[in-house]
C-alpha cells in the first residue's frame, strides 16, 4: 500500500495526495481539537515519520506557530531529499498566544529561523499564515513580494498563502504558486478558488478536510467520504491531515487508497 503523488501546480514538486500535519508534534496549547493530548516523545515521532514514509507520505506541513514542531523535525528527520517540507510565515505563538507580523523584516527573519530550525538550506513550500485579513496582507504588506524575492535566491521552491477568505484565495492564486484552503462537505466556499487555481495551473493544498478531527466514523461524514470529497476536485494536489496516532495515520492512508482504487 502506497500513496499516489500529484504535481503541485506548475512547480517541479510532486507531493503525496495525503500530507502529514505536524501541529501536534510541537504544540498542545490553544488548539481546536476535540480531546486534549500530550506531546509525543522523540522516539514516538521517529516511528511516526518512518511509518509515514513507508506508507508513501512525503509532504510534511509545519509552521513557527506550531510550537517546537520545526525544531523537532529538523532534529529528527533523515534523508532530507525524500521529504517535501511546507512551513509558513506571519503567525507566531508565544506564551500561549498567537500574534502576527507580516513585515519584510520579520518575513526574512522567519525564513532564516525556519532554515535553521529545520536543518536545511532550502524550504520546499512557504505559505503566508493569514490572520483572516487576506486582502490587507496581500495589498498592504510586503509579505508575498518578500517571499518571492527569497524564492529567486533559491531559498524557497514554491510560495503561496494559507487563506481564510474567498477574495483572498482568488488573489493569492494570481500572485503566487499555490494556495491552501479549507474544503470539506460543510465548508465549500473555496470551491471557486480551487477551480480558479486549476485554470491557471496553480497548486492547491487542502486544510481542515476532517474539521480538525471532528468527524464521524461512518456514513456521509466518514473519514473515507471526507477525504475523497477533498481530493476529487481537479487541481487539488494534497490534503493535509494532522495526527500523532500511528493507527489514525494508517487509517487515513487506507481511506485515500480505497477512495481512488
């Protein structure tokens, strides 16, 4: 059993159709999950990463706002070239609270810090971590242009935005390489963004396909149906699902394989 890969828009990056979200690798405060959890040990994370690779997952989604996630990945990952790492800029998490900084200076600082944290000399994907004011970030800050300059220097392979509004998603499609949008049976506003991105051959990553873990086990809202729903639209490259459970990871992969058998 191994997952298929899809090209991310016009980039030369191939990503597994299921990506592993790593919020729970480094942060258990101020997160919207149905149950509390403890952070896994290094040994547990190494086993999780080995399992993910063996199942065909090559895409890891992290961010500075995910606590120690970047640092732990940088310390524990082996064979860097086998992984596609997606991180973000804009949101910070400190002393139990999020804050945002989209200035050029902070973006440059954030990228240098991520390179160090992840123990790498390049980042495959960097997304703007929106605070909800997508259009303000796009039109009134230097965030995206700064990321594009760093891409030209070879520090980043693909630049995009994790958006929270329809207009922001559409504009981000025009100005960058990819978008990350929310898409599940109960939240379909960004279907227009997905169609637009596909028409321009821009990449699409899906977040919250399982409503941050709030999902039924059977029926219309089952994991099988929600993952199939998220991966079916033309242009979608991958769905990001976070977990620290080996059983859930295998079940998610099996769901995707069944959906597209």
